[in-house]
């Protein structure tokens, strides 16, 4: 249901779920998928990662053929 709604409305699905990643590989886009490889984390940490990768997200959204962006945070 979420997949179809995002597809119809040209939305990006943001998920930590590997199943969403797999759907993106099988079906392509639309919708586009941002797969978060963060493990257990707070909403604040998810927000931080999404905000710090804003330009990459914007670029992927503008590229017709791209379906998936994988984001992760490396602790220094």
C-alpha cells in the first residue's frame, strides 16, 4: 500500500527495512528509496543523517533512472 501510494505521488520512501531495499532492486522506480543503514538509533540521528545528505537526496530525486540511495553514518 505504501509502495503504490509513493509510486502514484512521486514520493521517496525512507526506510531502514531491507525489504524496502529489495523491492527497489526488483521493481526499480518509481518510487525511489532511501535505505538507511543505521541500526538502532533515535529519530534525531535519522534526521541528522537525512539533513547531512540533503544534496545527495535532491540529486537522486532529479535523476530519472536512479532508484536507490543508501545512507549510513560512520562514527568518528
